[in-house]
C-alpha cells in the first residue's frame, strides 16, 4: 500500500512538473519583445536576424533566404535542429554556445522566460 501511495505521488509530481515546463505562449510573446528588434516569429520576413517563424524543429542555419554568419553555419553543419533542448542551451548565452555569432543578444537567464518563449516560438498564434 505504501508503495502504491509513493508511486501515485511520484506520478502526480512528474505530471505537474511537465505541465509547468510547457510555458505560456502569451507570456512568451512578452518575452519575445526582447527579440523583436531583430526577429519576427509571426511572418516569414527576415530582419537583422532570420525569421523565427517555424524555428522549433527547423535545422540550424537553414532558412534559405537568410545569410548566416560562418559561426552559425559551422554550428549547424552537423545537422543540429532547433528543438527545445538546443534552444534551452542557446538562449541563455548565445555567444557562449556559438562562438563568433553575430547575434549580440545577452541571453535569457530565467527558466520561466525560457519556458514561455519556447511555448511562443512553438505556436505564436496561441498568444493571440
């Protein structure tokens, strides 16, 4: 009986932490304002940086109508894909992960901001 109760508690806690990690796209739209001077997430047009529309699941440095820095092309040369795990490594310190990137953004330090921004990037329409 104790084992069943313990197992139930673990399942409840695990499902709760997964739900929290999903983030809030509406809050992510607010976080994205830090990115909006250089990027868009709701249209295909590039700005100083490439459009981030559909970036989650896209190969690194693969938007055909954008000229990436040599550092970003080298970073993506082995087939890396912008999934949630890679975004979580990149967004807190872009210049640390991709030495020589032209992106000057200092990074996001808050896990909540990361969760929310990734939720927004996955589905910008959810923030409407």
